[in-house]
């Protein structure tokens, strides 16, 4: 109902004024003047509410919950590193101001944001990471070819995902391990499906090149299925193969006639994280569930802001905000 209200609004300042009255934003945004904020500022402030909630939760978390949060925090470090790399590859023309996030990173990260943001070259950026866990994955990239920003971003993502999968048994036990395995296993499968699909639709890559982009994890999507998907000759064939997998059975519509991977991703992950929230409300895994839905909320709000900025009709805005329009936890 609230997304429907937002979709009816006429301007971006009107959305900000509306959010300032909501419990999740009232305290954080009380002093903001919505009429003076640029769209980019609003997006940063929305993302920063996640950081602020992370800090509050960390303060009161027990040791096992903090273990998970330290692992989860790496995604924020990677997001900042990608922003810094975009500035470097744009040859200094991109505006990059991470001061809003500095206090948060000073508290939770060992990275020196000021040094990273001041990097003028890729070599300088990578050297500023020396001593951190991210140095080796990026340093080795330049050995055989001249990598582009996509290659650096992919190297960071693959390191992060593989790291989570390799350390989970050491860090978590019993129900936490079970729920975290289920959540990340489904997530990695769905991300691999999206990468195979995009590689075929937009880049027309050969199977051998597609495999190098994939997260080296197979959960419910079996290795043979990944191979068949990567080697399909058309998108119709891709969705036909996908329809026969576990994830195809989870789709609310026949993927051969209604191919929408984004909606499928949301359906699958909503179901997984909602189950965790119901079954284990005091576990470390509940934090994973919370951050999933918080990130989803922020993504939807940013989407709404963009749609209203471009004058899109309310009904169409709602279809962009909420992919799962047939009911369920995504609605």
C-alpha cells in the first residue's frame, strides 16, 4: 500500500518528505531539507540508512551474530572499491565523495578510504590495498592481460562469494550453518543463472568464456545443468533448459512463455529469507534475512525515485518497483 502511495507522487522531494514521516527514516532524516537535495544525494542517503542500521545491530549483537556481520560487511567494502575503480577508469572526471560513509568505515573496516579515493591509477589503487585480503585477487589480474573495470569488479565479487562459501563451516554451526548455506547457495545459483543469461543476450559469449564469469559454487543448480545452460544456442533454448531445473519448478509462470529472471530471483530469495525470519528469529541467519529485505526496500525506493523523475505513469512505476505482482512476500 505504501509503494502504491509513493507511485502516485509527483516529485522526488515529495517522496523524501513522505519517508521523513516513516519510522525507519524519521530519526535519521529529521533535519534534511528535501527541497535542497540532489537525486544523487538522496540515493547516497538511502544507502547510508543500511550502514546506520548495520552499526546499531552490531552494537547489540552477540558473538556469533558479530561473526556473521563481519563476513557480511565485506560487501560494503567491495561496493566502495568498485566506486573508486570507476573514478580511476574515468580518468578522474567522475565525482566521488564518500565522506558520508567515512565514519561507518572507520569503525568497521581496515581499508583506508582516503587513500583509495585519491588513487589516480589502477596500480596506485591496488598498491593501497597491500596488506588486505583484496590485494592478491587484484594484483594477479595484470599478469597476463590488460584488465578493464569489469575484470576488477568480477575479481572482487568472485573472491567475496568464494570466501563466504569456503569459511562458512568454520564460522557457523547447526541451524546458522544450515540457513546461511541455504541463503547463499540459492543466491549464488541465481546469480550464475543471470550471468549465463546476460552473457548470451548482451555479449554473445562462448561457453568457455561464460564459465570464467561464474561463481565457483553449485547448490541446487547441478554442474551438468550449468553446462547445458551455458551451451544453449538460443535464449528460447536457455529458458527451456531452465524450466527443467529446480529453479524452473519454483517459478510462478512458465519460463518458456514468461521469461523473467529478475522476478524469479525475487520469488526464490523472498521465500528463502522469509522462512529464515519465521523459523530462526534469534539466530545469526536472521541478520542475513533482515539485510536482504532492507536492501530490497532501498532498491525499490531508488527505482521509484528514478521513475518519478522521468514522469512514468503510476501503474508502470509499481510494476518496476515490485516484480512479484502475483502475490507472496515480494508484494
